[in-house]
C-alpha cells in the first residue's frame, strides 16, 4: 500500500482556514461573555448569575412573610438604621423598635424606596450610586425636588411614572 504524500495547502486554502478559525474563536468568546439572560427561568439556570438589585431585594432584604428587614437594608446601603429612617421619612428611633419597624406605614415607605432605587440601579451603575441619586439628585420635572423628598411627601407614584417615562425615552 502506497503512502499518501503530505501536501502543503495552497495559500488560498490556508487563508480560508485561518479566517474560519478566527470566526470560531470569536463565536466562542462571544458566547462565553457574561450577559444578563432574558427570562427569569434562564437567569436561574445560569450558575453564579446574580441580579444587580432586584435579586437582592427579593431574596435578601425580605423575610419569609414578605416584610422588609430594616437591618439588612441599612447594611446593604452602608448606613445606620437612623440614617435609613431619615431617608424614608420616619424618626430614627422607629427602626430601632421591632413593632414600629414592621408596622405597615414603615414597611410601605421601605418598599417604595426600594422599588425606586431598584429601578434606578441599572442606570446609576450600582446600588450605592442609585441611593445617592435617590437622596441627592434634583428632578427638574418636580421643581428640583429629590426622589427622597417626593416619597416622604407620599408622591412615590409620581416618581415611578417619571421613571417609566424616562425609561421609554421621554424627557426629564
């Protein structure tokens, strides 16, 4: 049996092979990039994937009864319970007492704040930046008042609709 001679590929064939290898490398790199999966089921299926804020809100900041745990919220944002109380518009001592911290008014304020901060987290670049926006950034549509001030006044629905409008491409 005669051995087949090893042929050197032509210049055209080797160029084509190099392009093919480069394309496959690019596809592999593109497919392994960590991107946020589109659906909740897909996010759960990706090992190590963690939602930027909503996952933390749903999993770590709520207890089994669905109530917000003020200690964890304060720790998450790097503030004391007194500062958190001032941020949501209750006295600093309110969050120190269990019965007052889990009262419906306090829980509603905490949830409103977390919802608004959660919506802004992706735009702001992180949880702490979103909290800084919530506390300090004046909103021109509301006469230069901050989201924190508006939530304290009970106008969280107006802030949510403003954020919806901005998310859809509307002007501030």
